[in-house]
């Protein structure tokens, strides 16, 4: 079983580079379906298992693609005859595959996509996506685990979303690009990833205005074409390293980080006593003294992101005093806390809120990630834990973080990724030191190879 093993006690110092955003690239990959002429070229694509899964879905749909991992770019060609069916095998691996529904419906007038189902963090229905397609004139049938949407012609409409769902906004926006007439979607999600998608759609020939505000207006066009686009930086990966630096202490530059995208997190870090400085090179995080407790509530953007909640609770547990975290976006996103309790965290969950009693003296333990951000949070707790923390279920980590342990190691963390049999620890202190030195040497080889390329 693959594990991250972290030996706590080192501060983090240096510079970390951030990848392109997972949550931007996935819908943009799906948008390639809309291009009936010309190729799409995407740059700054993160090398993540979710990207491979989306590529598999596109392959099944007959979109030709080539992923050049060395240059982090993908070339996509959807100009041939496409298939309209996305089977369960792929959709069950990754909920975000549901965003192929809108583009397929717009391009082919028909789509059959497996129902995505829930996941560890919540039930995650897709009623808002479907309501939007129906408003554009589609007929939706749900049968035997599949959603079938068909519309000989999509027609622009006025849609109000009950909740600013990220996926529903993206899916409806993409469907509306090829609808006849104008679509106005109100109460849409305002995340930076929505803006990135709208920018791509406009480069493809669409007419989308208002992305980043709560109303998006789309004037339908007859067809769309390929374009070239560089994916925006991953604000959640950037935020994760900001929190890691604040938890472990030290001085870390998050290279090219966009402060604006992480405003709600940065304002909380400052409230806690972390120094945050915007420089030409990025955002610099310094923490030298004890932290003050804070209250945080997750909200749709520009509120505090739910995808930073797990990592933030670790920082709150390190602060001196009682902090409060309220999760309003997903109904079941505190599963990492049960694992942190194994590391001696003290907290009390009351409905959608949790009281976190700090300062915590974390003790290393074997802990299991329940989702992707939980994996990052547990490793971050390991940075300040006494002894060794072993994090398992790394398939979640790989969904959203590229070279996570290498990046932490480069900042001075003592962390290795190894394969150990279940319920068995094979690394003692001497073996850990040896493995750490070996993996550090491999990191240097990697840097040299990348520089040479
Ligand atoms: C690939 C991707 O971009 N994933 C992000 C996206 O997920 P995703 O697009 O799935 O998240 P949504 O914004 O749609 O979901 C937010 C809330 O709305 C509910 N809901 C959503 C749609 C719907 O039709 N009905 C409904 O009730 C969900 O169950 C959830 O409670 O936004 C989330 C919220 O910022 C992030 O945590 C995810 O990382
Ligand atoms: C919840 C997340 O992703 P997804 O919507 O793909 O499950 C996440 O990125 O934290």
C-alpha cells in the first residue's frame, strides 16, 4: 500500500511552483467537444489522475487527443464523428465527467451519460444542471443509471440557479453557446475557473459575457472552433502550500500566486497572525509566532473555499485557543477530523460546525484520507507532529496534487512516499533517513531533467 510518511519538526523555507488548476482544466477539456473546426491546444495542464480520467472519457467520445506531459500541453481534435455516450466506468471514477453532458447536447443534440452519484463529501445531486438543460428545451430521461438528454434544437432561455453551483454553471454555459438566441443565467458561480472557461469559450468563437459576476449572458452562435489557451494557476494548490507554510512555520514564496484568487484565505491567515506579502514574484508567507484562533465559514466564491476547509482546520488546531469552522457547501466534509483525532486533535462537531480546541500537540499516527483535500490536510498535520505520520489512500491525493511530496521536500519537509504492506511499518529511523536521502537525490535528477528539457 502506498503511503506518505512524514517526520514532523521542520519549518518550510524556499519557493514553490504551482500547477494549472484541476478545476479549470476539467471543464475546459470538456469544452473541446464543442469545436467542430480546428484543434484545441491547452498549455499549463496539470499532470493529475483526474486529467487522465477526463482524457479517457474524451477518447471514448471519439475526441482525438495527445498529452505531452513534458511540456504540460494537450492537443485535442473533436472535428470527426463523435460518440454521445459516456459510460459509468469513467463517470464513476470522477464526478466532474458530468460536464461533458452540456457540450455533447449542444454539439450532437443528444447525450447519454452515466449518473455521477455522490462521494465521500456529500450526495452531490445534479438537479440544477438538468433544470438548466430543460430550460434550453432539452428532454431529460433518467433510466438504469443513465441520464439521456436530447434536443433537436436548443433555444436560449432565462435560468435562475437556486444555488451558485460550479458544475451547473459550466455545463449550462457550454450548452448555451450553440443554442439559438440569448441565454441569461442568474445566480451563477463566480469562481475564477468559471472565468477561465468563459475566456476559452470566447476564444472558440462563443459570445459569453459576465463571467465572474452573478449573471452570465450567452448569445448563441452557429459553430465553435479550436483555440490555444493556458490554464490558470491552481488557487487551491497555492492555498494548500500557504497553509502548510503557516502550520509548519518558516518563509515560503508561492511563485506567481494570484493574491486576488485567494483573498478569503489570505484574510484569515492575516487575522491569525501569519505575515502575507504580495511581491512581483508571487505571495510570500511567513510565520514566526503563535497563531490566534479564528472563525471561518465556507461559501461559494468569493467566500472561503470548501476545498481549503480541511487544510484550514489543521491550522486552526495549531492556533492557541478555540476556533470555529462552519461548512455550508457540502454536508459531509469533516471526515478528516476523525483521522486527526488519532493524532490527538481535540474538537467538537455540532451540525455543520466544528469547534477546534488548540493549540494541538499532534502526535504521529497512521491515518487514512477520505478525499483529496483530506489527504493534503493529514500530511500537513504530519509536518508538525511528533514522530512519524503515515497517510494512506493516496489515490485521492493524486487526483489533485502533482509532485506533492517532492514540493514539500524541496521546502525542507522530511517526507517520503513509499509502498508498505497493509498494517505493517517497514521503515525505522535509519531506513527513513536512507529513503529520504534517496528521494531527495531523485528530486535533484528531476530538476535537472526538467531544466534540460
Ligand atoms: C471539478 C470541480 O470543479 N469541482 C469543484 C466544484 O464541484 P461541483 O461543481 O460538483 O460543486 P457545486 O458547486 O456544483 O456543488 C455545491 C453544492 O451544490 C449542490 N448541488 C450542486 C449541483 C446541483 O445540481 N444540485 C445541488 O444541490 C452540491 O450537492 C453541493 O452541496 O465546486 C465545488 C464547490 O466549490 C468544489 O468543492 C469542487 O472542487
Ligand atoms: C471536491 C473536489 O473535487 P471534485 O469536485 O472533483 O470531487 C476538490 O477538488 O476538492
